[in-house]
C-alpha cells in the first residue's frame, strides 16, 4: 500500500468459514445404506482437499445454538474458495446441512514495526518517492519480510491440529467518540505491540490465526484460536479485554466455539454415536 499511515501486511491462505445447522432427526430416519453412501462420498471429497497442496479443510462440532458444524476451508487462491464451496454443496450430505453463517477472509500477518522501518529506510534511498523504482524497492523490502524468522512458515501453515477451536470476527472502532483510524501511526503501533505481548504469554497454550476481511465480509478481521484446553480461550480473551487496543478500540462479533474432529470421524459425528475425535497423528503441516 506504501502509505506511511497504513501498516503493510503479508497475505497467505484464503480462508472460508462455513457454519451449518444439521438436520439430525431427518438424517436418523434414512436407511443405513443411504447414510453410508453419503458419508463415504463426503469423506472422499474432504480428504481430497485435506491431502492437497492447494487446499486444507478443518471440521468442528460447535457447541450452542448458533450452528452445529463449522467447516474451515483454506485455499491458495480466491477462486479456490469458490471451487470448494461449489464442490461441497453438490454432496448428497448437503441436503441435511442448512447454512447459518459464513465468513470470508485471507490469512494476514500485520507489520506495524516492519512498515515503519521500511519507510525510514526508503526515506534515505536515492529514489524519488513513489516513482516506479521507489515502489519496486519498497515492495521488495515488504516481501523480504516473509523470509524473516518472525513471519517465516506462518503464511502457509496448515490448520492447527488442536482439539478445541474458537472463531470470532472483530473491528477496530471508528465511531464519534473514538476512532482507531484517526490515531497517529506511532500510537497504533504502540498499542498493537502491547496487545501482542499478552498473546505471547500464552505461547504453546494456543495457536492463533488472524485473517483480514476488509472488503470481503462484515467485519475487518477474523480470529481463530486453537488449543488443547478450552479454558485458554476464556483466559486469553478476558485478559486482552484489559488491553487498551481492545478495551477502548475493539468491537467483536459472534463467538463460535467447539471441538475439532478428523475427517475419518465424520460418521461418528453424523450418526451421533459419540463426540468425534481428533486424530492427533494427522500432520500439522506438509
């Protein structure tokens, strides 16, 4: 973007969250042979995405009334999200899944500190600001950040294979009383640095995936939290409520929380014989 007041970002996976209500009573009335056929078709399709270099997919049984099932789709490009949505909707199983919500975003790594340093370096360059040469040099410095230890490996990490998941969208307030986007760059950078310090105290306990949704959905960001202990979600989010970036400028949408499970556990979920398991032997990355 190259604007001194706008933090640059690096983008990775395109992400589509889909939320469904499951017609369990109607499903239970089907003959077992029909249920088995639909399960086999769905498992084969989902495993095709899971085992692809271009896609990834996650399943979660949600707790509460807002939805029963959450599908998280990753794609290397935006068109891929359209493809996986179309393919999944053609499954026989989709007759028993009623869409309740969705969210479109792209995995995003914010660069407040790095952006300031890049602008400082470019101010000392020999190029005329915003000339083709200046733009090319600026863009190259941004993309070089993808190779840094801080960002490396996070842009294309697979969906974390942890038992519990929490998803919520959020905005930064821009109302009459406070407006995040009217703050000076340095102040926003300071607030985000302090905000990030809280998250780092939970290192190892939670895996966080931030995705940008400006121009794609109702809110500005989507947040996925993954952990092996659901109480971590409460503790982390509650502690962040006392952080100024959240307490003064944060605005949150609905929260969805549930239990991740493996594709080979789809029959267990659909037939309601037990809470489906997450196969911890599944690789977290390829």
